C-alpha cells in the first residue's frame, strides 16, 4: 500500500477510515482489487495538478479555477512545498467572514492546512472513507516516494464507479443475451 500522510501522520500512525465508518468489503480478486485502486482513476484522469502560490489573491485563484474548470488547488510556497489546499468553498467562507475585501487577501489566509492524502495504491473505499471522516471533497495522491502524483475529488470517484457499474451492466446483458463472448466446442 502506498505511503499516505494525513495531518502530518503516516498511514501506519493512523487508523484507516474503514473502522471509523464501519466499512467492510470482501476483496473478490486480485484483478478487481487493482481496478479499484486510485492509480486507475489517475491513469484515466491524468496526473496534472494545478497549484497556486500562497501569496496569490483569492480573486486570482478564482480566475485560475474558472480557466481550468477546477474547484480546488494545492497551495505552495516559493520553494514548491505544499502548505495546504484552497477550494471555492474555502473562498466563500473567507468572503462570508471578512466581506468582499477577502478577495484581495492572499490564499494562505483562507486555505486549509490539514491536507488529507492517500497513496496511488490505496483502494477507493479507503479514500471515500477518508473523504467522509475528514469532511473533504479532495484528497492529494502521493507516490511511493511521497511526491505529489495527483489529486482526486469525490466527483472523480463517482465518475469512475459509475463507469464501472455501466460496464458491468453491459457485460451482464451481453452474457444473458448470448452476445459479446465466444465459445468454441471441441465436439
């Protein structure tokens, strides 16, 4: 399993979200396990991550969100170290708290510093449990060396699971109707 860091603690230092949410599932096969890893979503989605600087204003960040069709970005310092996450929701909270002057404040004043992350080999059920228990819609994905490999949103997981369900449904319908597979008899 990949190295995950949550609130400054490694995966081994925390309990998984399975216990927190009472999630249990039976792993049916190695292939099914591999298809449910976060790496599969990243392969389809891509590994590109849009980041913003801690000194960017919230208005500049909103412009980036609009241009890139995203709702969240990691916040970096000038050396590239991730300091936190900023989302549209965080900016809305800052405006609600400070009024319209908040849009001219740097994102570091409104960002979340507790960043939830997972490994590329983590299972989707674990990541969904982390999202639920930490009440976040975005999780950073780290590779085996702890470097940023991507970002996963709840929307990415829902899309992947829906695609999988539709593909499974089609396979079952093909099986039932006798199409979509071939059989050769030795008779």
